[in-house]
C-alpha cells in the first residue's frame, strides 16, 4: 500500500526555490491499476521519481507498506527499489548489445540476500516465455522491435517479483497497435498477479486502460476531475 | 552480486565493444611487455657479468701484512712479514660459516727454462691445494697438485696457457720438465685459459706451484713483499742454506703458541707467506666474513685489544658489486622508462573508462533504478578497469617474454626468465587498473539515478 501525506518537493535553482509538488496526499491500495496523468510541468515525473524511491521528498511523508521511505538513505532506497518496485521506461532502457535474457536477469544480480544463478535464470526464462519472446531471448535489443523491447523491459521489471510496477510513459515510443498490446499486458499482470501498476502518461487513450486516473495539475492532485476539465484548467 | 556475476557483467560490458577494449589494453600490453623484456634481458646480463667476475676470482678477500714503518719510512701494504701459512688453516677452521676456502700465497719471479728455450713468466705463484678453486682456475689438461704434494714441497707445477703455447708449441707439456731458477719441476697440468685480468695483464702467463715448494726450493728468489720489502732484520738472517734444498718434512704450520716477531730462530722464510687468499661464501656482502676473519686472525696473532691489526683485509667482492651494480643501474634505468610507458598505458585506461562512464550513463541510471547501490556501480567499473589491465598484463608478459627470446636469439644476449618479475608485472597491472580506474568508477557511482536515466 502506498500512502502519501502532504508530500512536497522543492527544487533549488540558484537563488530560486521552485516548488514542484505542493502537498500531495494520496493513497493507492495494493492491486490497484492506476494512471498518473497531467500536462508536462504538472509534476507527474517528480511524483513518479518519489514513488519509485529514486528521490527523497522535501517535506511530508511517503509510507510504502507502512515504512516511511523519506527517512531512508541512498543504499536503503536502492534495496527497496530492488525488492519492491519494477520500472518500465518510455525508452525501454535495455542494455545495448546484451541479449534479452541477460537484460531480464540483470536486476536479480543486485538482490540481497543473493539469489542463486540457476534460480535467476529459471525465473527469467519463465518471464521471457510469459511475454512471448522465447524464440528471441538471445537477440540483442537492436534486433528487436519497439514492442518486443518493451516486453523485455516488462519481463525485466518482474524478475524480483515486485509488489509495484511503475511505468513511465510505457507507450510513448510505440505505435497504437503495440501500445494496446503492452497496456493489455499491464492489465493482465494487474488482474492475474495482483501487482499494483502505476502508469505515468499524458496520453488519454493509455490512461483509459486503467481503473483509476490520478490527474495532476500544477503540483497538486485534481483527482476525480475529468480529463477534459483538467485539460481546460491547464489552458 | 556475487563474484561470478560481477565478472560476467564486466566481461559482457567489455565484450560489447571489443575493438575499443583491445585498443585500450594496448598501452598496458606495451608497457608490461617492455617491463618484462627489460627485466629478463637486464637480469640475464647481470647474471652473466656476475659469473664472469666470479671467474676472475671476485668473491675473494685478500689478506696482506700491514705496512711497517722503519725510521719514519713506511713500507707499502704487506710490508710486514706477519702472515703465516697457519693463518690459512686458522681462517678455514674458525670462520667456517662465512669462508669457503683459504690458501697462503707466495710469489716469486724469474726465468724459466725448457730445453733450449727460456721465458720470463708474468708471475710464479705458490698456493695450497685450494688455490685453484679459490681463484676459479680450471685445469684443462693433467691434474692439480694435491695436499700431500703441498706438504712435501713436491717439485711439481702447473703452467698457464700462454706458457704452454710459448714453450711447448704443439707438444704435450704434461710430464715435461721445467727449470725454475735451476730447480727442476715437473709439469703436471695446464690451466684453462682465462685471458687478461682487470688490469690488462695476461693471467695465463703464470706458473702455479705448491707454496711450500717456492718457500723451500726457490728460497733465494723470495724477493717479494714479506721478506724483500720488510726491512726487518730478522726476516732474512735466520735462513740457513740447508733450508733451500731441504727435502725433509718441515713443520709448515707451527702451533699457535709460536709468538710472532720474536727473534727466536724459526725458519721464518718457510713459515711466513706473502698474503692469504680467501674465498668467501657470500660474494655480495663480504663484511661478515671479514669481521670473522679479523677476529680469528687477531686471536691467532695474539694481539691485545687496542693493538693495531698486523694484517689488512682487501675485499675483491667490492669490485664485483661495482660492475654488477653498473649493469643493474642500466637495467633499472630502462625499467624506469618502461614504467613510464606503463603509466601512459594507465592514463589510457583512465581516459577510456571516463568515456565509458559518460557513454553508459543511462545504463548506470538503469542499474541504480533497479537496485544497484553506488558501491555496486563503483565495483563494476573498477572491476572492468582491473580486468582490462590484467588481460593487458598477461598478454604483455607473453609478448615481453617472446620478444626477449627473439632479441636473445638474434643478438645472442643472455636472458634470465624471472617468475618474480612476471608476478610483479601482473600485480603492477592490477594496481594500475585500480589506481586509474578508481576515479571513473567513483564518478559513475556518484551519478544521480534520475539524471542518469534521462541522460541523452
């Protein structure tokens, strides 16, 4: 369960303080399928970084399964990310000239306590099969299409059996057909494995796949406000 | 991440760009190859120099009588007839740990006659049965004289190569007779040629006799240091003419209770010797041996504490050290140059690792996002640098070893393989990897995962 209490983030640019998040309170239950939408500059990327424990907030509390993440140091956050959170990125971020299988296995190497190599491999093969790429598992990213690359990335995000999947514009670099495939995959994961899926997007069609849309406007949450309205607000 | 996974990750990262990895490693390969080749060649040549110096008799110490001052006129070194043949025995029995062999040395000069030819050899030297071993002489033909022949003042001699060729051109000298100062000696052996000594004198132009034979049979010729220059009135007057041709056994090693410098009528000429030559065990450091010998000789000569030594030690090992030192200095100089090339190689590694960190910023960001701690990133890049350097080191050792072999077969230079140098090279290579890989690795570990992920 994710709970944010009056979370703020202020960037310091020279002498200026730039408040990006202005007090966000939010609750995402386990097993939810959520989209985080908003125009660029609304702070959704910042919120996503905070949710992904990549950054620490300037104020407020972030409770992940009841633990206050804001108080963790860099190493502890790394452990937490490794264990609890899977990341999917817009530009896939696969290691170049490295096979799909190796890419999927990579996050498991940073597990603590260590996982035995053959167990990692078995799990990676299972995931590759699940995303339907068993014939291409020895191909490098350059030999895969965008959709296939994103499927490898999804398999990679699942290697450590995380509770939360954070996807940052997962369909941003894909055509509409593959976008639908990828979003269906997220939905299946959410439905079948009960993983909390949070998708950051500015695309309404993508957001429409999710059960709940959290709309961000100018560093605050405008939940429940319809897409049209939020679009107008930004204008 | 365990070691196997770390190594695998690093190897995969390196193999992703094989050409670059190869070029990066080239600097280290050249550096290590140069170091190994120079070490092998340098070691080979100093070994050879040491051997040739040892054959010149460099791991020896000379014992001379001290100088003597008569009416204000000082004689040179060895002016005092203070050394006895027994001192050689004393040194050998009391300094067993540091001294291998010791022999008395007496010298004379004069004409030798063979048949109708004559010759004045450079030196006529007398020693005991160990003398040849101490000086590093080998007998090419015939046999050396024995301890018994020394005790009996046998009329035998060994001749140097020059004399063998001058007086016996073509003929076999063994068993022939040679007259030295009208005393007939039997040639029992010919020495292997040695060439010129450090001063340019022909070492082969010599005769070697039992020292007793010189002292008893060629006594009138004993015009060398101990007796001739001494100026001490007692050294010549006590010799009776019967001594000269005496064949009866004389006690050449009188007991230690004999007090030197008394006017007692000892057959001094047969007891005192010009000098002693001692072969020490450690040719690099003669000091312990010399200290021990000093103690032993002082005790044998019954010198009270505070009385100056009546002998002096001269260390020929010094010379060997100097010459070996010269060759070592040269190879150390070359080694320094090779080490500089190694540093240049290290800078190359650092340069490429920096480029690699920048180029792989997104990868670093990703690894951090999925749970790599800063120290994991640091270890990864450090390991990559060390792996590169180790690969370069191993390749460099092979190339260096092969090229020193090629050089040795082309120019005939001596080489000496040294596993120590190879181990050292590998260590140095790994060290360079750590030193020059550290900063890029540190930089990589300091990246912010958010910035790194969005790096273009």
